[in-house]
């Protein structure tokens, strides 16, 4: 097992981008693990709901036609 001091030294040597990724991983591990959902209830759950965070994303409604510029 790695010691805390070795880990601290390794963290000090990474750049800010890698540090941000490491921070997000730590946050993900700190969240509680959800309990398993009953199979009949899980059919009604949309795992992608709320996953689009920006307007004008590349995903659009099915009935919306795109006009490609030529």
C-alpha cells in the first residue's frame, strides 16, 4: 500500500488538469453508493435524463430537421 507522504509527493508533481481530474474522482468516490433498484421500477428510469447541460448541443429532438449549410 502506498503511504500518504508518497501520495502527497505524487500529487505535487502533477499539472492542474490532472489535479482537477483527480479531484473529480475523489468526489465520485465520496458519494454514497445507491441501493439497487427493483427491476420493474428500473424500466421507468431514464439514466440520461438531465445529462445534457448546454443549450444548442449536438443532440436535438427527433422531429427537428437540421438544415445543413452548403
